């Protein structure tokens, strides 16, 4: 159907002669694929060689559009097939689905206590990255999404003939618009353009898909481990490199990263405000009919003491307690947003952190649960709580990544002010020097006016991180990644810069460290030397104190793309396998709670492929219930496009 619609659009837009050219190419290539005949090959080559540039461009566009439509149809078909498969009962669910996995665990006699313990420590973090090979425009992706929605409507079994014709007309309008739209950008894309593209997926998909995922997990547990249904923690956390990855990109500055964080926060808070509006309409329960909890009444009284009653003059009935509380929550959330956007000096109550917002929502939920409102506590309220637990006030934790040489240069310039030839020191001498400086109580003064622009930007980045943690959310930035880590000194340089900028506070009583430092091992040689490097860090007195301040948590990033380019796919896979096993063993021996960050690309050659199979192929000794995986820009639309929402919901 989609192919026929495209054919009609091509005839209308480009004429029958061009349509016949496209059909000749299509039929000839299909024939050549099946026969490999020389006659077909010569005929096809001659025709293509005779085309002018404009005709060639149009031909490429025709096939590109055709394959876009085919991909949408194929994804749609796969989900329809999966639905049919699941209708035959939970035993027919596919491998990798939640139900199949839990059924397997039950069959292997895994106990409820073991599953509960596993869920309590589980941490899964998909990390969105920008990538130049994602050339498709957001407007094209939105048209794809609308085509998907129209196909969903077309599949309704109760559609009347006229309604089917109407849906086909919608599809034809969308395909016509797709044909007339530039598929790729004709302009340079800025880091903030990339941020806008990344935020599209959060806006369109994930705030709906996350609650749906946990609902599916609840249903799967109810069939296998029913006692755990009410005890599912929120273990998915999203991350992003878009607007934070400055390795090799001078356009990603501290100002760009701050703007990124503000955009992310604004998007998720606006989403919360919209949901609060809907909850206000929904929760009209009256005190004249049903009780509410004392804790809820006390919280309303506390907030009312700080707020003018005029703000809630639109509430007609003082007995509608939930509406009063929701109005207070709305006001505090709105004032929080205006505060970090510098739009108001309103002194009314506002949230200092997402945990306070979450606590208020849970007050409402607990009151409903304890006062004949169990069914009312589910739905939108439950979904909002899940989303706040997942996204906080920051939406996605932004990782900062920078190349090690930038830090080495910065530290060298800073030490040059004290007449120390830092750049001439060996790796061992650098590590020794940095350790003493980090452990020292002496203050270090910097003459910033003498520093280069690059080093000033490094310091500005660390100060921006401090600001983000204070003003947006404690989860807004958690990890600082060092590209091409080759020695412990490369990691200690970042710890030293953290101390200079206040992210690391060292006192005799207690150390406070606000950032995870993440070495990235990328080449085959780096993977082979990763264990000695981590051993050196785990035994370093300064780094041990930093880890103690971070609850002995260490994140280690492994590069799939560069190691594959360096040694080939087989060598890369084998070295990654060995490195994970050895690093896990080393970390466990030192009492370190490790987490591997898998820097996978989109294609198989860059570490890509089905994630379920990739996880199943990991060494069992390296799996500890915590995993972080990059979602490269060129495959985000495939995995998280709006047309994939049903796949997320049912798997």
C-alpha cells in the first residue's frame, strides 16, 4: 500500500516518464539480484550512465523514500506479529522479553528473595550521544511518526470503507509532504541543534514508555513472583553526551553545556506541570465523602503558612484536599523553574530538589492508598512518580567528556606559574606530584589572566558542573570521562582540577567529592593496560579517599569503535571480553562497586548489534547488575522513534 501511494505521488510530482524510469531501475535491479545475468547488468549500467545529475538525484530520493516507508512498514509488521504471538499466551513471549526472562528464572528455581535483591541493586542507563551519521532531520522523523500512527489507525478492524479511504488520504498527504521536504540539512548543525534533536525523543516517547515498561514488569512479576509486584524500584536512568561531549569539538563550551542542562530541565518540568494540570482535573475527591491522611493535611498547612491564599482562589471547595495539595505542588514547581531561569524573585515556597517534589507526590499516593483510593493511586499519579524517579529535574544525566591531553596541558600551564616543568615529567612523576598536591592542605592560587583560552575553558567547565549540581539537580552531571586514558596520572589530573574548582573538598575529617571520574580505554593497547592502571588508582592514597567519598563506586568506560578500528572486530571483541573479566576481578579484590560503560557504536563494526545478544555474550564474572550503554545518534531514531513505542511497551 505504501509503495503504491509513493508511486502515485511520484507520478503527480515528477511525471509518468520519471516514474517509468524508477520502475525500470527497480525491476532491473531485482532481476539482476536473482539472476546475476550479464545482459541485465549491461542494460542497467547503460541506463544509469545516461542519466543527468538532476535525474540521478530524484532517483536516489525515490529509493530513499521507498526504503524509509518499507522500514516503517516492517517495524509495524514485527510489532503486529509480536502482538499475535503474545495473544497465544505468556508461554509464547519472545526471548529477551520480561515475561520469558522471569519464567526462565522461575524454572531455574531462583527465589523471590534473590530476585528482590537483584532488583534492589539493578542499574540500567542508556546514554544518548550525538553523531554526524544521523543526518536525517527531525521534521522527517516526525513525518515518519505520523505515518506510523496512520498505519495503526488503518489496522483497526472496525474501520468503515470511507474511514479506510480517509486514512489512505492522510498517508498520501504525508508521503507527498515527505517527497517535497529536504531529507538532509542544507546547513551546519550546532551543538544546541543536536540537543534539540535529542530532546525530541524524550518529549515524544520516553515519558510515556517508561511507566509502560514498569507496568509490563509488574504484570510479568504477578505471574512469576507476585509478592514482589509492589516492590519494584525505578532502576532505569537516562544519560546523554549531547551538549556535554567536548572531545574534539571546540564548539561545546561551558556555556553550551549550561544551556543544554537548562533546556533539559525546562522540558521535563513543563511535562510535569502538564501532568499536574491533568491530575488536578482528575482528583476531585471530597473530604465530605472520604478521609485523607493527617500527614497530607499537615503538609498543606505548612505550605499555606508561606503562601498567599489568593493564589488558590480558583479552588471553589476547601474540602477537595487533593486539589489544594496539587495546586501547592504546581506553584512550588513553577517557582523552582522560574528561579533557575532567573525569571523571578518570588519568595514563595519552591522545591530545592526533585526529591522534595517526589515526597509531595508520594504523600498524595499514600493518602489515597490508606483511604479507599487504591485504584485512584494508579494511572497518571503512579506514572508521574515513576517519571520523577527516572528523570528528576534534570531529564538525563549529562556526561562530560574531554581528551586527556587537554587536562595535561591545563595542569601544565597552572604549574608553570609555580615554575614547575610539569610537561617534562614522566607518568609516574606526574602521578606522584599530583597525589601530593591533592592530599596537601595548602591552597593553590591561579593567575587566570595568564592562562590560554583552552585552559580557561577547562576551569569554566568544572565551575559550571558545580553550579549545575547546586541549581538544577544533584543528578544533572555525575561522570567526567577521560578519552584515551593511558596512565593513573591522566585520572589524577581531573581530581586535581576538581580540587582547584571546589568539586573536591579535602579536610582531615571528611572528603567530599561530587563527581565520578571515568577512564575510557579505547585502543587494544589501552584495554590490555587497563588493569595495571586501575590497580594504580585503587592503591593511590588520594584516589582511595576520593572513592571513599563516592561510596567506593567506580565507572569504567570501554571503547568498542576505536578498539575495533585498531585491531579488527574479532580482536576487539576478545580484548573487551578479557578486559571486563580482569577489571571486575581487580575491582572486587579492592572492594570497589564497579560499573562498565559500554561505548558501542551503531554498526556491527563499531560494536553495534542487538543489545540483548550483546549482554548475553558478556563474561558472567563481569556482570553485577549495573550497566551503562551508549545509544549512538545514528540509531536513536531506530530504537526510540515514536513508531517503536508499542515495542517498548510490550517488551
